[in-house]
């Protein structure tokens, strides 16, 4: 990615209002609602892209391992939330996931694939639970979930594509991690 484009994108993210996506003010119904939701909150947008970015560094030969693990556990978390099971500190866990993923990208941290899957799975549990808990009675949960998972997959794909371009330019790759971590800290202060 050209440095000017990267700077422009990062600037827009930094200047945009930092928002958690779980405000309860948007409709939770159907495929379109589920599809648009990950794009509406900085917490999900950054986390999904960061998973793809980090996957390129930690599992270059199995780059889809982390995104698929994230999506699978997010689905499980969504089911738990929709079933009414509580998960303590959900919003804090979501914000902390953005901070930690930003740090993992910044440091180009390489851990075993088993550890990496465990970490993204933990993060995904919080993200999925929050969305499952938002689904009310009378809502078609499968349509919403399929839209949400489709958007999540596309954001992961975007992160992988960006990571493949930037990994050869460590300064830019790490700069993305720093920007994500900083946004995560802002989200974390809101969640606390």
C-alpha cells in the first residue's frame, strides 16, 4: 500500500468517532443488518482486520487458520449470547482484544499456531457473545448470523490482503498495529 493511502486511511480512522458497536440503537434483524453491523463499530472493524493481519505473520502457510477459527468460535459465542447465557466483561473483553491484537501485529509476535488459535478464539468468544445477546425474540437469528459471518470473513480477507502487502515493509505493518492498539486503548477506556 502506498504510504499516502495508508496515512489517509489511518487518519480517517483516528479522526472518526470511536464507537463500540453494541449500542442497542440499530436494528438486529435479517441478513443485511448482520452484514452491515461489523462495519459500524470500530471495535469489530479493527479486530477483524487485525486477525487477518496477524495471521499473515504467524501462519503464512495456513493463513486462513486464524480467520476460520475466529469465525467458528464467534458463532459459538453468538449462540451462547442468544441462549441468554451471560459472559462477564464482554465489552471490556472486546476492547481488550483490539488492544492485544494491535500489540501482536506491532510486535509481529510469532507464537505456535495452537496458541494463536487459542488467543483469537478467546477474542472471538467475546465478539460473538455480544452479538448473540443483541438478538431479540421474534428475530431470525440465522439470517442475521449469516450476514454477520459473511462480513467478518470479508474483513478478515481484507486484513490478509493488507498484511501480505505490508509484511514486506515492516514499518508500515507495525504502524497498522500501533494505530489499532491506540484505537483499542480508546475503546478500552470507554468500556471501563
